[in-house]
């Protein structure tokens, strides 16, 4: 089936240091797009990044990710973590299988904790 | 542009009670999704609609859960006889026509079943 895997449940990083959140996927969808959602405490998930182009770097709010279809990955990175980045991060894929409509498949989520 | 709105924001029930959640999607969005998000887990799709039609409800526990979107706008998700295992946040999302794949989430309803 279609799945998204985030291997780290919790990532703790010191403010100002780089951070990387891993995301790999398996899909049978014909056309796909990838997202990183961020969810702050008691709020709804919101889109942080999105991409559907292989090997193209996407950036937003200091975060960046590159879709690599060859390795089925869409890792999220930031060169300098900030305290305000502490949140839950979900990797998700959205695709269309045959004549169906798009549906999101979420990973398990990674909790990022940035400490002083 | 107003976002996705949901009500109530919180609900506390005893096992066996019924509850309904309401969702008003972003105007013009034809797709609407209901997700269940247990504590410390990612959202899991329950059902989704395009306009008033159910596209996929394979993950909806049909014996106790039901969802409708009669006019292709607002939607209601109902749990007939709640169980403790239903404790979760219920998220509604909507998506625009045209295949952008993106979904916009509401604030959710946090349900606790005692």
C-alpha cells in the first residue's frame, strides 16, 4: 500500500544548529505531490513546504526539502534551528490513483524540540 | 478568505453517548475530508467527499460513524455510540478544484470519551 515513513519520533537540537527530519515513502499513485505539514500545539496542521518536481529544492521560512524519486525521499532540513521551530512535523504525500481524487497519506510525525 | 471552521472545539462524553461534529469548508472547495488524529499520531483519513458524493469511506467504522455533506458545502460527522478508543482530535480539511493536491485544515474538535 501507500505509506510515508518518518523514522524519528523525537528530534532534539540546540538553537542555531542544523536539523534534518527524514521522510521516505512508498506509493502506487500515478501522479504525486509531497508536503511537509507543521502542527503547533493545539492547532491544525498547516503546509510548510510542497513539491512535485524531482530533484528540485523547495524552500520556505528557512526550511528546505528536495524530492528525490530515485531514493523515494523528501527530507526536511534547516541550517539554523530556532526556538520557534519547536512543533510536530508531518511528511505527507498526495496522489491520484486512476480516476480517484487526491488523498493525503501522512507519516507518523516527528516532534522537533529546539533547546537553548 | 475565511478558513475551514469546525464546531464544537471540544467535547467530553461518556461511553455510549452520541456526538456530532460540524465542518464548514473554504468557499469554492469541492473536496472535503474528515481525519481522526489520536494523541501523538498523524491524521488518519476517515472519509472524503467531492461535492455531495462520498469518494472513499473505507476507513470509516460504519457501524458507529456516519458522515454526510448533503448540499456539497457543510459536512457533519456523527458518532452514534462513542467508545474510549474514539478519543482523538477530529480534523476537517477542504481542497480546491483543479488538482492542486493541497488540503487546508480546520482547527479540529478534540473529543474525550470517558
